[in-house]
C-alpha cells in the first residue's frame, strides 16, 4: 500500500500519459489496473472527486472492465459530500432559529411576523420547528414568555382560595410514611370557613353575656 502523496503522483502521471497510450492497449490496461487498485485503498476524500471522475471517464472511454472499484469509491464520496452538506445546512438552520428564540421575547416584530404567523413559521421552520415548539417544554415556556405577566394578573394569585378550588375533590398525601386521602376542603379550609370559626367564639361569648 503506497502513501497518499505517492498515489496522487502516480494517478497524475497516468492521467497525463493516458492519451499518449491510445495505441498501446496493453499499457492502458496496466494503467487501468493501477487506478482500480488505488481506488480500493483508503484515505480518499471529497476533494479527490474531480480527479477520480476524470480517471473513471478515461477508463469508460477505453472500454475497460476495471471501472467497478472506481465507481463504488466515487458513489461513497458523493454520498459523504451530500451528508456533510446536509449536516451543515441543518446546523445553520438550527442556529438561525436559536437566534430567533433568543430575541423573540423582546421583539414584537419577530413575534407577529414569524412565530405567530402559521404559514411563515411552517415554511421557514421546514416542518420540524413546529414539532419542537409543541413538544419541548423549554420552547413552550419560551413561546408563552411574553404573556407571563398578563396571565398572572388574570389568575389573581393573591386572592386565590385553595379550598374553593375543586372543593369536592380528594387529595392524597403522605404523613410519616402513611398514605392518606382527604377532601381538599379539609386539607385547604376555605377562607370563609376560617373567618367563621374565628368569629364563632366571639359570638358565643356575646350570647352568654346577653343571657346574663
């Protein structure tokens, strides 16, 4: 097995001598054997495709039967080139959307023209961005970030009555390793009930004083 530099030099010499050996079929067949043998060795890259393509064309024009290894090598390198190009495009596309998500909370223009425009979002997102926005918890949280203050204000958490929230439901909890289930109204007493229980002793005392 010869080194890459030697192999490149040999193939370059064969390419230069190919046309001059048009009337020497035995020499051309020997050249074709060398090219096919070199193609079966590793170390080829995408940058070698132009050179390999010219050798394949020479072998085909001469009717050589030694084109198999060269065709296989060229096919593998072209597939590698496509995959490398696709990976680069995907990485660039993801970087583009990552930048959009970074400025999205503070840019009403990007919100309205890209993220809230279904058609534009699907076209620019190539279909998969919609799936990521739908199934990724972080992206969903990021998507609703501009509405956080409004949603919190609408919920009015300061006046939220935990006991009145589904009062007939049951809550299961653990206490000292024992699982217990009680009604939510018992676990979270309603605000009115708490005020009434505090006021009841005062009412009872007043009633006693009135009788006396």
